[in-house]
């Protein structure tokens, strides 16, 4: 055991995170947001719902 107690609630976790010194936060930085990969439907996925209109 490291002597550190895990937070018991989300509020406690947030409070713990706000106690992290700015110098440590600056070392790692916040990752840059990247664009999501374009969404596409494969032929096999399309085949699964091809006749769905008959059932609806």
C-alpha cells in the first residue's frame, strides 16, 4: 500500500485533482484534440439491415 486512499466520490476525486500543483500539470500538458476518423458503413454492415424496411 502506498499510503494513499482512493477517493470515495466524484467530488472527492475532483477536489484531489485541483490540489495538483500547477508545475506538475504544466509538465504533462493537455493533449491536443484531434479530429475523429470519418464514419463509414461497410458492405457487411449494410447487408445486415438491407431488408429492414420489410419488417418495419
